[in-house]
C-alpha cells in the first residue's frame, strides 16, 4: 500500500491567486523569451553592432549585460540572464520571420522545380525505368509508398511553409559555410574562418528578417481596396530585398569588419564580398541552368 501524502504549507507557498499568477507568468515567459531574445539580437546588430560582435568574438563584455530597450519587459517575465540569440538561432529567427510574413522560399526547391519545368526529371526517370527493371521496381515501390493513405495524411498535416523554412535553414547553413570560406580566401586569410562564418550567419539572418518586413509591406500594398497596380507590390518586394541585400552584404561588412580586425580595409571587404557573391551566383547557375545545359548537350551528343 502506498502511503498517502499529507500536504503541509511551506515557507515558499503562496496564496492560490498568487501561485496562479507566478505559473502564468512562467508559461508566458517560455513563449515570449525566444522572441525577446531575437529582438534583442536584432537591436544589438543594428544599434550597436561593433559592441555586439566584440562581445561575441572576443568576450570583452558579457552578452547578457548588453543593453536593449526590451530589458524592463524581460525582467518582468523572468530573472534569468537576458541572452541574445546565437548565430544559427538568429538565422532561424530571420527565416521564420520571412515565413510568417508569407515569403515564398525558392532556394529550397529551386533546383527540383527548375528540372520539373524543363521536363528533365520525367525524361530521366523514363529512361532509367526503360533500361533497368530494378530501377522500375524501386520507383514503383516509392510511388506506392507516397500513395499510402497514411503518408498522404501526414503530408496534409504538415505545415508546408514550415517545412520550406526548415529546408531553407539547412541549405542556408551550408551555403553560408561555402560563402564564408570563399570570403576567407579572398581576404587572404586575415580573419579566422570561425569568426567569418558567425558574422555571415548574422548578416544572412538580417537579410531574411528584412525580407519578411518588406513582404508584409508588399502584401499590404497588394490588397484590393488600395487600388494600386499589381506591379507596385512586386516592384517594392524586389527593390526592398535588393536594397537590403546591398546594405547587409556590402555596406554593413565594410563598416564593421575593419573596425573589428585591423588587417582588413573597407575596400578589401567590399571587393571580397562582391567576388564571393559572383562565385555563389555562378555555383547557383551551375546547379540549375548549367546542369540542364550539360544534360541537354550530352543527350544530343549521345543521340
């Protein structure tokens, strides 16, 4: 038999209403603290970027001690240290902001979508199926699996926008890794790759956040009751996204990196960033149009 526990009030117990208030505050804090951490990181990157990066890279000051306007609200919810987000977390914060704003990610499915539009995928699968009975059996098994009612129900249950955002996060982490290493080579290895990867993750998070804000403005201007031509919202989205890209990927590094690392100059930073962007565009072309061109060329040569 289990012994019954008899409740005895302790010195830390509160009245029922006060206890409910504390529990409610803790529950609200669990939901709001990540948002406050993201907004604090955003504030520090925009208002005090040099202080923030020196604290991040060189630990000159505790990150939780850096000031932000959100401090009083944060202290009301919890007494825990007011830690800003780490680089990858801030990137996710920016991507989720763009996702909630309705931004349609295309880098996560750009390659597959391009091949599908050109008919490459269907043509390739048809050839493989005709040449190999094993491949045909595997493809048939995959088709049967995707047609399973349980699988269809799971796909319908998943939030496709969230799935695209998570896919975008993984691809962006890899792309930023390549970008940071190319930038590291172009500045003649004057800064640690670890610092550069962290820096560019924060910059990319800023770009996604800015894209989210511009997407919201574009959707508002696209509402029918405003009466603007359809080209205006699309033009605003393109101009805003391009303008913020110039700001975050060229002007921001040119202003911040030379102040953090003495061996860098603003000109070298801008040139390295520009060349790295061109290389990344070339790689993007190779994995989309370039591969399709090679596929078409070899297909014509092989008859």
